[in-house]
C-alpha cells in the first residue's frame, strides 16, 4: 500500500477532497509524531490550531464556528503501525 | 450658584474623554477658584486629587502594556524575520504580479483582534478599500476576507455586502504554521478567486511598518499569465518530475504558496501590531506624565491659595483685635 500510494499519491488525496495544504499538514503531523520525547512535546505545541470563522451572506454574518484542530478526520493511529 | 457651576466643572474634569480639554478645564477652574470661598476650594482640591489618581493609574496601565508588548515583540520579531525565507522562493519562481487584471478578486485584509495599537488597522483597511476600487469594474467581482476583529468593525460600515469571510481569535495561541495553513485551507475552500490579494503591514522596525500587498494567483490565472510571457513564461523551462501534469503542479504550488504567504503575512502583521502598540503606549504614558505635571501644578497652586487666604484672614483678624 505504502509504495503504491507514493507513486500515485496526488490523485488519491485530491480525489478525497483534500487540498495540498491538508495533505502536507497530515504529512507534517506524521513526521512530528515520529519524534522522540523531549522534542515531541515541543513539536506538538506547534500543532495547536485555534480560530473562529464566520461566513457572511447578504451583508450579515452567520454564526461563527470555532476550529480547534487539523481538519482531517483520519486519526494518527491509522497511519502509524 | 457658584457651587453648582463648580460641581459641573468637576464632573467634566472627571469624565472628559479628551485629556487636553480636561486639563484646560482644570486650569480654567483654577482661575475661577480665585474668586470662590474656601469651602468650594476644598472640593476643587478633592476633584483634582481624584483626577491625578486616575491619571496615575492610567499611566501605570499604559506602562505595563508597553512592557508586555515589548517582551512579546522580541519573540515574534525573530520568527517573523525567519518566516520571510518561506515566501521568497515563491516570488523567485512565480514573481509578484500586483498589477494582474482578473475577474474574481479576493482581498484578504489582515488586522488585529485588539485595539490600542495606533494606526495599523486603519492603514490596512484603507489599502484594502483602495484595492477594492482598483479591482472592481463591470463583470468583475471583488470580495473581502477579513482577519481580525478590528478590520471587520471598520469594513462592516460601508462594504458589508462584499464581505465573504471573517476570521477571528487567531492569536489565542502563539502563531504557528499549522494553524495558519488550516486557516488558509478554509479560505481556499470557501471563496472562488482568480487572484488573492493579501493586505498586511510589513514589519520594518519598531516604529515603522509598511502596508504591503502580496498577490497569489489561482492556477488557471498562472497558466494564462505564463502563456502571455514575462516572468511566468519561464515556467516552461522547468522540468517536471514524476507523473504529474503541469496544471496539477501549479495547483499544488498555488495552494502552498497561499499558505506560506499567509503565514508570513500574519506574523508580519502581529509583529507590526506589537511594535505599534509599544510606541503608542510609550507616547500615552508620556502624555499621562505631562498631564500629571500640569495637574500637580494646579493642585499645589490651589492649595497655596487657600493657605494664603487663611493666613490673611488670621492676620487681619488679629490686627483688628489689637488695633
């Protein structure tokens, strides 16, 4: 699976509705999770995401939604084996 | 009657939003108090003392804010200067094309969530409005994406119809690339664009920042531009590795470029914000100091006047008895 994915990775994640940014974030997060302990907590602190978005329609803001984490649904355990 | 006027005057001293007027009125009442009784003079002394106390407290707060901004700035400045290396390769490869003429423009205005930082928010709002005027026209569409509370408050007044997205609270944690890239991803998914124009304040030094526009083109626009020649025409000189086509590569590049430019822009802007806050707070503590000096003068003069009056009363009373 891993070798097949690396040769034709681009269509796969693009077909899953990811942008390059999400894809590279997943890769970065995987690399971070492979670090050893003193560096790992340090690196994980750079992964914190917090902001709130509100869409506007017709000159009015809609209810803001707060985003706390990377927006991909696959958990890290699915990748690490 | 005089008492009522004085009380009114005193309230104006306490509540006046403009410090210059407040001081002037304090001095005015100083002149008035030469003609009033000792009792109301005691009240005036009290009023001035209260005013001095509040000015002193405000000065303490502004000094503290200045210190906080200064210590935050030091950390952010290093990261900002390092983050400049992240967009420079993109500009070397794709060039910066602020004059590109496309149909769908999205202006990303970066402002701060908090105020008390001088003019940086109004500068970026002003630049965004100018860009809006430049890019709008017949068959063209321009939208705003606003980062930060302050930019929203200013743009909602006259251009709320063209706001597409508003993002706040990005500075809860220290800024990091992951966060900004998730944010950039959100923007990409929610707006349609041919060109993204990111407006931010580039940090130059603690006292100066330059309003800057960075342009990120959509892959289609890049391709169109590269066919037209110029800097982007050199793109065909590059060899593409792997099985990806040119359009795929361009799309990936455009997305990654946007997140990198955003990362740098957000950092630059927060750095400028802290610098601006530092200098604003510095000048306001200095102003508070000046005001305090003037108030102290008024206070002492009034006190001295009351002492002199009392002395005159005592002496003239004594001389009346003896004489």
